[in-house]
C-alpha cells in the first residue's frame, strides 16, 4: 500500500467519522413529549397551589402520579416508533444523547424516590418536592448542553445554556408559587420547542 493510498483511506475514515458526528438526532419526539407534559404539569401545579384552580391538596399527588404514568408509558410507545435501521441511529451524537438522558432520568427517579420516603418517614414533610425544581431544571440543562455539544447541534446547546442559567432564579423562587411558572417556561422553551425542531430535521427511514 502506497503512502498516497494510505492517506486517502485515512481521509475517508475521517470523513465517515465527521459525518457520523453530524448525523441528525432522533430524540426529538421524546423531548417534545416530555416538554409538553412537563409544561402542562407545572402550569397545573401552579394553578393548584396559587388558588387559580380550586382543588383539594390530594390533587397534587394525583397530578404527579398521572404525570409519571403518562410520561413513562408515552416514552415506551415512542421508542417503538423508531426503527433501528433509521439513518444516524448509531451515530456518536445519538448514542451519547441516549446515555445522558437515561442517566438524567435515573438520577431524577432516585431523587423523587428519596423524596417519597421522606414524606412517609417524616410525617408529610414535602420540602424535598418543593425544592426539586432547581434540580430538575439544572439536570435538563446539563443533558441538553452535553447532547448539543456532542452532536454539534446549536439548538440543543443554546437550550441547555438557557436552562442552566434558569437554575439561578429557580433557586431564588424555589419556595414560591412563581417557581412553577418559571419551570413551565423552561420546559416549553428548552425542551418542547427543541424537540419539535429536532423532529422536523429527522431523516426518513430510507436515504
């Protein structure tokens, strides 16, 4: 093999790797689903605790149990709609995005499991739930930013930066009803909107 042939082969491999990094992300439907669901849940939560929606305190528990059931059930359904042969499915960006969001979900699941135990052990102490919003927004921001950087996606990178910055006012407002309005805005702008944009850029099943 001549040096010229070797250089051409290396250039070809490099082009393939760069093309894989730029492959469109396939998680837009998940972002759109969770973004819409979270926006609605935060608005309902704000309405209940502010008095805008007249409902008994137990309605908050029903709201978030329903959120979890619908969210997980919807995600399983959406997962079945993605073909394994879809172009870009094995790209670095899509693999990292899947891993980082799975890790974020596990972390939030562990946190809220601890919060539930806290309520049970400490006789209805809901402080862990009340102060959860900054953590959720921060984790969303981290996952969005990492996904955007790894995939070279400016929309996700910007959304991640906005969410990370929104963590500051979320901490300040953590114990006030307005915090949930902030959360709704972040979910809509940083999760739902990017999800819709990613769905529009997804490749078809064939190329």
